[in-house]
C-alpha cells in the first residue's frame, strides 16, 4: 500500500514541476514511465507524443510508443472478431 502512495506522491510532485517548467522533457519522461508502470497506457502515450513534438527524432520515445502500441494490440484483441489470432498481417 505504501508503494502506491509513494507513486501517487511522486506523480503529484512531477505534475507540480511540469506546471512550473512545462518545457522540461525529462519530467514528461518520468511521468510517462510512471503511467506505464501503472498500466495507464493512454496517459503514457500522451506524454510520449508531447515529447515527440519537442524532439521529433527521439528514438527512445519512439520505441516506448511502439511497445505500448504492441501491448494494447495484444491485450485488446477480440478473438471472436477475427480468426487471425496470430496477428498475421496477410490475413487482415
């Protein structure tokens, strides 16, 4: 229970710091990593896309985005909607 409280406190601190310094990319990276850890992928993607607006060539962030998209693709797969359960692009 204390770990969750620590994470919430850290998020509060990061959010306050972002309000004071909205151009600090490192704060957005930290917040996105926390959201990722909490499985709040939409919020993490928002932060990563914000970083890409400032740093379009950031390979680390692009990799994180692709990883989240892959996770979402596999966790949101409706096995009854498609017989393509192996995610074979040729069958779609």
